[in-house]
């Protein structure tokens, strides 16, 4: 099992969307956080399947920095 950082954003009109910085093009949305969590797992799985078929690996140079200001 591999862990990926997921960036979640709340939409002003309701719902959420998420992206995975280490997997370009890996985005999804959901009305609730639990729905979004399920959707992002499916999206990650799908992107990883395609990458494996193409002989590619997730980007390893992506770093997530948590900064408090």
C-alpha cells in the first residue's frame, strides 16, 4: 500500500474537490468528505493502473510542505 498526499478544497456552492499532486491529472469531486474519500481512492487506483500500463511511476519529486503563518 502506498500513501499519497491529497489536497482537498471546499466549493463555495457546496461539495468538495480533491487532487493528488504526485499523480498529474488525478482529480475528483464529491458532495461530502466520505464520498470524496471514496472517489479519490478510485481515481488514484485508475491513474496508477494507466501509469503501470504506460511503464510510468508516480512523481517522486513532489513534496508537501505544511506552513503556519
